[in-house]
C-alpha cells in the first residue's frame, strides 16, 4: 500500500477549478517530485493533501485511511508536515518559537528536544540565530528555519513547496543536499520545484503537472530522457 | 483542547520580554500600593477624589489588558470590545439590584458581588465565543467591521429590553439600571431565602473609594498574572502564530479555529470582570456608557502603549485615561490661569466671536486629544513601551546580507 495516495482529486481554489482528477501515490521512503510551470496546480496539490484547501471530489488517503476532509492540524498529527511556499515563517517570533510551534502537536518533551538537536545538526545556522526574530533572518536562513520547523512535527511525509525559490545558487545546492539527507533518515518527501533539473536529480519518481492535470509520470530517469520534459522544463 | 491531559505545561520564556518590562511592572506595583498615601498627603488628608479616579482608571487598565489579548497577542482587530464590558456590567446590574422585580420574573435578585465577578466573566466569555464564531473566516478589515457591528448591537439590545418591550423590562431601557448593590463583606446571600440572622460578622459595605481602589488593584494584579501566564503558555504561542501567519499556523498543526475562539473568549472575560466592577462601583449601568467611543479608547490605549506588551499596555491605559479624564477636563482652567500669569489675561475675556480662552480651549478639547495621539504615533510608532521584538524589527529590518555570509562559509 502506498504511504500517501491521491485518487481522482478535483480541487477548487476559490472559483478556479485548479485540479482535475489528480491521481498520484508516494511510497514509503521515496522522494517524489511534482514539476510544472506556474499555475499548473502544484501548490494546490500540496494544500489539498494538508487540508488547507480540501478536495471537492476524489480521495486523499494516508496508509489507506481517507483523510480528504480532515482538519489541517489533525493532518499534521497524522504525520504529514507541510513547508509552505514562500517559507512563511513567523516573522515576529524568535527562531526558537518558530521551532516550538513546529512541534505544536507533540507532547513528548524529550523527543522534541532530540528533534531540535537534530535540526541544529542539519542547520547549524538556525542554532546560532535561536534568539533572533525570524523576520531578521536572511532568505536562505528563513528557508532552513521553515524546513526545520516542518521537521519538528516529526512527519512521515514532508511536503516541500519550492524550497529553492529565491535562493542563491550555492544555497540551492545546500538545500537539495539536506533534502537528500532528510530522506535518507527515513522521511518520505513530496517535493515541488520550478527548478526541474535539480528536482529530478534528487527524486526517485516524478509527475509532470499541466493546468491541473498530470500529463506524465515515471521514474526520474525516464522523465529526464523524455523530449517533452527536456524541452519544456529543462531548457534543452 | 486537550489541556487537562497535558502534563504540567512547560513555562516558556516571555516572548519579547526584557528586564525593562519587569522593572516597570514592579515599579507600577509599588506605585499602586503607595498611591493612596501619596494622594492623601498631597491633598492634605482628603485624597478621596483622587483615589476614586484611580479606581476608575483601573477599569480601563483591566480592559486594555483584555483587549491586548485579542488584538496584541492574537492579532484580531476588535472594534466592539465595549460590548463585553456592557455585558459584564449589565449581568451584575440585573443580578444585584431590584431591576428584575419589574421583569417577567417579578423577583428581585441580589446575588453577592464576589460570585457575580465570576458570573460576569463567564457570561462575557460566552458572548466572546458567540462573536468569534461567525468571524472565524474573516481577517483584518472585515473582522473589524463585524466586531464594530457587534459593539453597536449589544448596547442597543440593552436599550431595547426596557419598559414597554415585548420581552419585558429586563434592563431599564434608556434609563438603565440604578440602585445596584455595592460589594459587601463578608458575603452572604440576602433575599427572601435568607435573613440577616445568618450573618456572623458585621457587614462591610464598599462605600469609601479606598475600598474600591484596593479591590481594583487586586483585580489588576490577577489580570496581569493571568495575562503574562497566557503570554508564555502554549496557547499564547499559538495566538502569536495565528497573528503572524494563519496559514502557516494551520500548516504547523495549530487548530486556528479553537485558538481564535479562545482569544475572543478569554479577552472578553477580562472585560466582563471590568464591567462587573464598574457596575458595582457606579451603582448604575446605562447603555450610553458603552458606546463605540469606549471601544476606540481602549484600542488606542493598547496601540499607543505598545501592542502585545503588557507593561506597555498598562502605561498606555493610564496615560490615555489621565489625558482624557484629567488633563483635558482641566485644560481650559489651566490655560486661562496660565494666560493671566504671563500677562495675556485679556485673552480670557470674550469679544464678539471670541468666547474667551477658557471656552475656546474647551471647544478644542478633542482636537488637542487628536493632536496628542498623532504626535505620539509619529514619534513612537511602535508604542510607548513596545515589546523587544518590535524594537529589533524596527532597528534591524529584514536583511539579505547574511546570505553572503553563508556563502563565504559554505
């Protein structure tokens, strides 16, 4: 059974019919990427999974259990972490509080402390800035904090929305290295990226989204060789 | 909320709290304790009026602390906060006076003040949740307008439920409720079901202003302790998360619906407490006392004091109260005597269109108040006593510089 599945999902974003019959699955331990241009429905797909914009039709299942209409905070409790687009850290709270809120659904203080140490190991910068307020961090640091905050709920699946957006190239490489590390430690990842080359390099499988429909899917090696993908997303 | 199951909650550091705030809070406490002596000394033994004013100011301090929870902590702009103040005051008025004799109940109810303090809190908190429910999907401007409507509806309902209303005379209508019981110690329930014989100690009625003052100081201390504890609780962090970014808060697992309802409800409970005290002290409640301007005044106190920062909000409340109810009312006399003193006494006489300095200043009262507000906000946009976070934010701004630091190290 797939860890996370979407079956024939239709989602409306306001009155815009954003997703048309999306079907996809993510197996335990995978990195799966969704690529597509602006407005293809990548972010809406993540928002549908995390309950922020619930599906109008179809089903979202976590380990076979229907979570289509479960509230967002409950979905976090069930093990899906969401690092939203544009980082969305809490700008006027300290880095410490941002991490604390990431673990908001948890009660095991000892586990939270361990996970915080773990986040510090992944992102030493975050530790240095612990008492600074989030809004004063640089873009790269904010992205690291956003991912760190996402990890604090100890998710089984981490949804990453454009983690490389607006970052300097060297930071983009760092972020992708860390995504790989997080995955190797056992967290399944669904990654959305405009930087298709990087995303396909790190992921096991991919889906190509166009105007709310999946037009192509497969192992990343196949997608990388597809002339359509090369032309539209890799600039080859 | 599964609060009951939780282990003893970890005390979080107060967000944005500095030693300065602790010092100011302690100074305020010492000031509050010394104030009656000071007032007596200054006035040569008749400090009653000053102490009375201070007790009234305390009502606003309590209101500002409560509104700060809604606006400062949770970031929900509430323009109808006086409604809960009214609800607290009317709850006390109805349940501790002869008012309900004229209502369909045909019975006076005289419950003790000490019990009604809690009743007022809970009733106001309940209405806070009722207001919160329809506004959950709204933010910013839209929320402000709905709360504004609520703030208008509540006093109107109280005005309507008077003589001649279909539902019976519950609130005295435009006249309000008069002859409300003062608090008394030791408390017992007197009424048809209990006689004076049940009392063991001589009855102590609250008559002297100092009694109200002491009670108010105790209420404010309780309010400050409650608010600081909320500030450092998980709930407080969740409020701030919702204030900063509701979507991100939901994405990190905060139940934004419950959290916002709790903000309205807990904020309102402070107002209910203040209202109960207010009704008891004034011994009269009338719908006019809870107009829109009251909501705005409290909001000004919060914003001008330093939104989100409890000592700042207290200072803001005291300052605005002083300006509105002391400085502005005395200003015409002050201006007139000042003019005489510097040889401009002729300004005090009226000529043609000139009504004399005294009356002219009186006319311009709210112009002057407005000017004071504008000036404070120009020079202290973050409030008189902002939280450290706001200062850091204003001083440092958001810097992209550090990206390059990282690059060099990386």
